[in-house]
C-alpha cells in the first residue's frame, strides 16, 4: 500500500481506504465491522471514512467501538465524518451547513466516535441557503477548537469549492484541502473535467467514493439481483435501475475478460483504475463482508498493470456509457 498526500496538505492517506456507508449498522454489526477494519488495516489502510448521517449516527457509534477495541495508536489512523443532512428534525438540524448546525454536529460525532478529534471533516453537500463564508468560518473554527484537523467538501461544484478556498485565503482561515466526489469507470466527468483546475491551482486532493459503482463493477448484477447484495436492500431501491442496466452489465462482461488476462478480478481492476488517476489521494472502498475487503485491497497489485493499452481497452468498453 502506498500513501499519498491529501492534495497540497501534508496529511498522508493510504491510496485505498474503507468507508461505512450502507454497511455499518445495516449489514455489519460491531463484530463484522471489526473484522473488516482489521483486514483493511492489515493491508495497510490508514483512512476510515464515515458520516453523521450513515445509519443515523449508528455507523459512527460502531466505528468508535471498533477503534476502541482495536486500540491502534491514534497517530496511525485517519478518521473522517461529514455534515449536512442531519439526524434530528428542526429548521437548523437538517439540510444545512449553517454555523449553528455545524458547530453542534461535531460534538455529537466526536461522542459517538469516542474521539477527541476527527482528522477530516467534510461538508457532505453544498447548501444554497447558507452563505459560503459562514460555512468557511464555521469549518475554520471547528479546526481552531481542535475538533478536526482538516476540512473539505463532498459533491460541491468546482465554482463553490474555489469560492470557499478564496474566502479562506482572503481571511487567513483554514482552507478546504479535499473534495469527496463519486468516481468510477462509469462516472468520470466531474473529476476529469469540471474539477480539472482545482488540483494544480488550489491544491485540492480527492478521496473518491463508490469505486465499484455500488457493486455493478464486480459483475454480480449480470444475471439479476443477488439476495445478499446492496440492490436487494429495500431502501437502496433507487440504485436498482443503474445496477441492472443491460448495456453497463455487458460492458462489465468485457472488463471481466480483460481482468482475467491481467490475472485479477474485475473489482480489483475497477478499484485500481480509480487509483491510477494521480489527482486521487485515496479511493474509498466499501464492503459488506471481510472477504470483499481482502479481495479489494489486492487492487494495489493491479495498479502497475494498467499500462496505456489496458486503459485504452477499458475506455473502449465503457467510455460511451460513462457520465
Ligand atoms: N461523500 C459521499 O456522498 C459518499 C457517497 C457514497 C459513498 N461514500 C463513501 O465511499 C465509501 C464507498 O462507497 P460504496 O460503498 O458505494 O463503494 P463501492 O465500492 O462502489 O460499493 C461497495 C459495495 O459493493 C459490494 N462489493 C464490494 N466489494 C465487492 C467484491 N469484491 N465482490 C462483490 N461485491 C463487492 C458490497 O455490497 P454488497 O455486498 O452489499 O452487494 C459493498 O458494500 C462509502 O462507504 C462511504 O464511506 C461517500
């Protein structure tokens, strides 16, 4: 496992990391999450991603208990959380990045995670109803108070990220150092086009999500929906149309043949493809079973095999279907 700088910041994160969306508190209890985090750690992962909203706080609680149980040195791992959607009802508790919500939310997350600080905190979505300077000041204050070390955004437009960065620059505040966008073989445009200027000009790093497009890029949806898969979870129904898309599944079939030639699984190929992008600091993987973690972490061995001709073949199989 290699460690990459989080954009222009000095923080080093493992090129592959592990997140807890959908899984912790739904598919994995404390024992299952412990197995998965320990397997990732054994493979060299130092970054574990979370969010306040995941399983309405339960995911942070589980991760907190796992971290306590595994008792790794605090300096050796990076934990994140994210704020926007909120987990209680009220005008200042949901769908906001206002100062009142943000400075309250961090306290709850730290309690659930049983930590004195998180390393990274993300504004989980943009908020059109709060001035960006109010959010920037609140994130700066969170860091000044020692509750977080670095901050960033998730799925913000390039224009909003640049605005936040320039506000921080103007007032000598802690700047956003990272964006967390979706990025996989079928979803590329934002990372490769819209954000192009953010990397060199502003030093923004990326921690990217859904490298397997929620499991589509494992090949498991080629013949329908397996009973133990994400698409079979009732509240994840919104993913079904994409996961069972015939053209995309046919393209995954082509990728499987390529993966076989390279001596790896299509999941490993898809994860390595994300990590191949030099603007990506860490590819956040997800897993509902420890065997998936072990399988996915081997993607680091596939990276050197992604020569230009292999990348061209991946493009030929999928580019027309990507957005
Ligand atoms: N910032 C954001 O808005 C945002 C949004 C989404 C995710 N994220 C972060 O990114 C992380 C990863 O996202 P993701 O979970 O969507 O990633 P993903 O890699 O696209 O999907 C992971 C899911 O695919 C299946 N899977 C994984 N490895 C497999 C394998 N080797 N063989 C077969 N199936 C496999 C598992 O689901 P099943 O076994 O249940 O089918 C697993 O939970 C999240 O945990 C979260 O931390 C952030």
